[in-house]
């Protein structure tokens, strides 16, 4: 793992969310964390300065508004009291970043937070960049790259399943496994490269049949991980459910109902929604991503046509399709719409949602049940989005349709696109290794493929990383994380 002990700056940032809360936590990390904080923090116990404070203990004290000059903090005679705070001290290397850290818990006012930050900046700190605390944790060898990325996932996880996956990744389950696979490959490739040193002599240090076994093993494992992405992604970002159908069927009404929020405009004008509108919501511990779309009809309106094209694209990306049908309004259009939707739903779950049943009689509903497109294989539900009738039943159908496996704490599931891409490439190279071995390809070519596979595995854990990759990953974090 990459070690970096010469990070010179001491950084600070508010680590709690922006805005007003009961308390806020300002985190300071770096070589100068203790002396800098000591300049602005006046401990209640006069002789217990932060520098003398034991690691992992908290002390109570004051911060004054005009403590900008070194050495003045230990005299609270003058200056306007800014806040009474708690300071927690962590010492290198046993801290989140691996550096000395002081966490100042102050009252949650935005003004107090800003003033304390200003005091820290005038006393020699720099404002942390997005994700810089976690980046330092990585650079100081406290965690590998996939664990650092999991920190962001843990922070944003919005359902029990996503949380469990992120926690597992943060604890290093995934990295450990990749690290081991990589170690085994390294072992082999070293032996093969040794053979190459012997040039013309026919020596074989690396046992080919063992290597085939290993390559097969690794292939199976990588293929499993690559496959897990399809639902790992769903668990993290929500099961994509697209709401489609004719104009005015009540799609936006249903979206608002499911999200419990007036997200989309509802009106009785046909073609109200022209773009896709989406949001996620947690139903019984599973995250769903509901996507409202432009109603499908044969139109010459250019903008509406673009909207309808987007509808089709969203159907492609969805796992579940809710086809909304207006039960009060039947005409030959429905055949046209069926032709547009049904062929696009292969391999996906299609649910026929008959809406506005508040407006039809039980007899009419009965006729629909018997006669409406009987050849379309799909679950059917009758509801009223406007009057919230049968919507619990719809949620049950959705949960069933999502069909997500129960996860164990130790299950390794790939949820990160970057990992998925690297694993896919690693899988390709290890497949080439296996093929090469089977046709007795020369050692140098096989060694090259092994190295390539190791490279991609190393990219995930950060054993191989570039500044660009790091910038990309940590730049997506918030400041203070
Ligand atoms: N009676 C009744 N009216 C409904 C129901 N659901 C929606 N509506 C009404 O139907 C009209 C159209 O609803 P929207 O949700 O805007 O329909 P949409 O499918 O999004 O329409 P477009 O965006 O134009 O494609 C509105 O006047 C709604 O109030 C329902 O269950 N019963
Ligand atoms: Mg709409």
C-alpha cells in the first residue's frame, strides 16, 4: 500500500452537514493540528492544553472571537466569547487520517462554524478540499482505495441493503479478496519471468497445470463479482421502475403518490410531461428509483417526440415497467401504444396498471380483466392514483417484482462502476491467460496477460493509482469527508 508520510499541510473543514444543527463538528488534521487548535482553544482546566491532552479524550473549553495571534489563547481575560466547545484529540497514526486530529464540537450556528474556521485559517490551517480527509487516510495507508470509496457509500446509503454492502466494503472484505488473488498471480508471474531469464534453456519453474487451475479459479470469482454488479448497482441506486403509457393516463399522479411528494406537474392536458422526472424512495428497506416519462402518442410535435424517445430509452434501462392504462378512455390508440411498449420489455418485469378505477363500475372492470390484451403476459393491478386506492397492493407487487436476494454480511457485491469496469478487464485478461496456457503459448506472452490482470485488480484497491484517478474519486466527496 502506498505510504506517504510527508503531507505538509494541516487541513480543516466542517464535517457535519451545511446549515444549522444542534452541534457542528470541525475537523482539523495534520502535523500542526494540536498546536494550531491550542492557539484558539482555552481549556477550562488551565494547565490542560491540547498538546498535553491524552489521545482519545475530550476536553471542555472556550473559543474567543479574536484569538488570532499565537500564544494568546491561554488567557481568557480579554476577547469576546465565541462559543463553549468540546475538543477531542486523536494522535497519529491511530486516527481516521493517520495524522494528528482535533475535532472541535461547537454549537451548530453557521456563524460560529465560519468564525472558528476563520480562526483556524489565520493560524496556519488550510481549508480541506473535497474528500481530503479520506484521501489522506488512503495516502497514509489507513485504508485502500476501495475502502475509501466505501466511506462515501456508507455516508450516502439510503437503505438497509445499501448500507450493509457499503459497510462490508469499508471493512475491507472486497479488498482482502482482490489482494489475495493478486498475490497468487504475482507468485506465478515471478516464476514465469524467472524462466525467461534462462532464455533458451528449457526450464519450467511455474507449474502450468497449477496455473490453469488458478486461472480458472480467478475467472470464476471475477465472473461472480462482475455479475453481482447488476444488482449491486440496483441496491445502491435503487431498482429502476419506469412509469409509461398513453398521455393523461395518470403517470405523474402515480409518481407523486409513490414518492409522497408533488414532484411532477399533473394536469388534464395531454402531453403535460415532456421530460423524464425521477427520484428514489425506500419501500420496506429496498430503494426504488421511480421514473415518470412523457406519455406515448403518435405526434408531430418535435419536442414531444424527443420526450417520447427518452421514454423508450428509460424503458431500456429499467428493471420494472409500470404501464399505466386509463380505464375511462379507450380507443384504438391502445393497440399502437402496446406495440410501442411490449416489444421493449423483454427480460424485464412488466406490470399493467389500470388507473382511474374510481370512475368505472365493477362490471366495466370485470370486462377489462377478461378482455384487455389477454395475450400480454404481465401482472395486472387496478387502482386509483388520485384517490390512493390499492396503492399498498402496488407496493407489494413492486417488492415482489424487484426480487432482490437476501444479503449476508459477508457477501461481496460490486456496487461501484469503476470497480465493475476494472473487474471486467481483469476477467478478460485472466481468460486470455487460461487460453494461452491451454495452447502452450510462450511464457512471455502469458506473463504479460497475468501482469495486465494484476494491473486491473491493483487499480481497484489503489495498489496502482494515478493522481488523475485519485482526483476523480475524492473530488466527488463533499468537503469535510
Ligand atoms: N379520476 C381520476 N383521475 C385521475 C387519476 N389519476 C390521475 N387522474 C387525473 O388525470 C389527469 C392526468 O393526470 P397526469 O398524472 O398529469 O397524467 P400523465 O399520465 O402524467 O399525463 P402526461 O404527462 O400528459 O402524459 C389529471 O387531471 C389527474 O388528476 C385517478 O386515479 N382517478
Ligand atoms: Mg405526466
